[in-house]
C-alpha cells in the first residue's frame, strides 16, 4: 500500500514463503524471529489516485522480523486443554527491496531526479526498517506440531517501495524516447516539472497473510510445564 495503491488491502497479492523460530516464555508470552521472502507489485491504473500516470513496478522483498507475541488464552503446543488461542504481536523488522519496471532498476535510474540532485533529492537505499504488527490464531495439532493463521502489517519508514513519492522533474515534451531514465519517470508523457507524481506525506506499507507450521523442540535443561494436560 503506497502511492500506486493508497487504500486497497490484498490488491495484487503475491506468493511468499519463509522460516521462523519461536521461544515460548510461558503460556501467554512468546518471542519470534522470522524471515520471509516474497514480491510486491502495483500500477497506477488500478488506483483511484492519479490513475493516468501509467506508472508500474514490481519488487522482490525480503523481510527479517523480531516480534513479541501475546496469547489471549493459555496455549501450549501438545496440550489437549489449552490447544487454541487468538494472539496479537508487534516488533521491529528490516527489509530489502529493489523496484523494477520493464527490466530496469528504478532505484538506479533515479526517476524523480535523484541522480542529478533535483531539488536536493538523493538516491534512496534498498534497505529500510519497519514496524510489524498483527493478529492471528494458534492451534495445537499434535504433541509437537502447531499451526497459526495470521495477518500482519508493516509500517515502513520509506516512501519508495514503489519508486513513487514526490513530483515530476522533466518537461514531457523534452523526454528522449530512447532514454529509459526519462521515459520511466513519466511513461504517459504528459506532465511538467513540479506536478504531483506521488504523496511524500504518506510512507508505504506492506503485509503478509498466511499459515505457519511449527515443530516443538525440547530445549536441554527446560522443565515440562506442569499445567499441560495430555
């Protein structure tokens, strides 16, 4: 969700995958480290905001998150009594991205004049941080097997996941059709410098929705919880 998709959840959803490790502190609290890999994409034609821009992108996205989880009910993987609980969580994440269009890295081209320092703009990086938060339901499937259904949002501190943020910097009449930097800056060829290309006041978001399967390992030295009933 960003300048090419201001408000539609699940628009152009893509497949993702990953791994996680969770440490259960007690029946209510846990901490989790996860790494997910996926792709985000979008175009201005599917947006109600400046749909005539003819802008589009897609980007691989790798997210590494650390979160704290709170179970609303007591929960243990392997328990027959405390085998299900809704939960919420929040934490911090780092993510890697690189928006592309027509086979070109948009970040390298500087489509809003970053490469020439237009109005003091500087090239953006391909690494940023976000605040992940979400909710879900945990299920115990067997003695050592658990499952969760979840939905999490990531509030980023970047406005360039889609390579769109501020204003146009070229006069469309002077754009060289053979220069991808210029053409991908204004594919519709109908804008002037200073015209709105994006909204720099709103930073981008991304989300993951899915299912996880976990296997419970016994940590050496840990004692079996006395509340668990089999």
